């Protein structure tokens, strides 16, 4: 039987304070670094916890919009957006340096993640902002997205990401959070979703269509009330499907 070794990631440092509960069950995390959430103290605390639990660290930059938690598309000049993204990543990188732990990836957050998935002009603005890091850090991006294609063309090392706790539409975009079926909160349903993603390289979309998708890392949102229950259940059940956390 084939053995699967996978990465499970969480977005953290977003004010929930549950990282100590989640980190035993994940292998990488993306830390909010001041754009939609987070400050020096939260970044420092979460970096220390990640180090303790041997969880790989990534920067989680976003639109500079704490009022909307970075989940609303923002009208902002390219230069101001690039300046903000560079500062967010640099602030976290400095803390990682102080803690003697490597920063390994960058994953944009929320509306910025979704916008650069389909908007080539904005994707180019974002990639230009992080180009100085392209030989050092991987970039988590959605499969088949505009930003994934442009990143490869520019020489970034990308990691294709799927969401363990989100439903997909037929075009592989995420079901919007304003819709009631956006999130998958039942751990049993999440397990089925993840096993299909890994073993069949498909996802069952919101219309019931089985659609091909290739992913290399699987995100469980750390800011949901079901995050701990989902991760604990996956940790117990995935080995029964010959799927193991690469940690």
C-alpha cells in the first residue's frame, strides 16, 4: 500500500491564541505579521511556539486592513501595497533571525490571496514585492491560479495549497465565506475531503462534481472554532489511510 507523507498548515497569530493546541498536529504555519492581524509580541510568541513544536514558519502578509481582517479587497496603490507587504515580511524575518529559526515560506492572506489568484496585474505587483525572497522562501499558492503561473515564470519555488476545511466551486475557487457552506466544520467530512484530495487528486465541489486538483500542502484555518477538533481527528484517523504528517 502506498505511503503518503503530507504537510498540514495553519494560519496563526491572528488573535485566537490557540497555537499551543494546534501545533502538535501540523507541520507548517503561516504567521500573521501586522497586515490583517498580529504585532511584534504576537509574532515573537508564535515563532517561539513553532520552534518548540518543530513547525516550519511562513510569513502571512495581507492587505493592510485590520478593520476587515484582510478579508475585503482593497483599493491601494501598487507602491503602498508593496511597501506594506515588504515591511510585514521583514518584521517577521527579523524575529525569526533573533530566535535562530528559519523562515521557509510566504503565504498571502484572505482577499489578497484570492485576488492575486485571478488578477494578473495584482499578482505581478505582489510578486515584485517579494521578489527579493524568491531564492530563499517558497510561495504557497492555489493550484491553477494566475499567481502560480506567474510565480513559476519568474523563478519562484511554489507549493500548491488546498484547503482541508473549505468547499470549492466547479472552477476550483473557494465558496465565498458569506455562503453557508463555505466552511467544512465536521471533522469526519474534513477527513473525507482530505483523503480524496491526497489519494484521488480530486475534490468534490459544491455542486457534487468530482474535479481534478493537485496539492502539496493542506490548510486548516487556525481561527475557526473547529480547528482543534479537526486537527486532532485528522491526526488520529489519517494513519488509518496510510497518510502521515511530514514532521
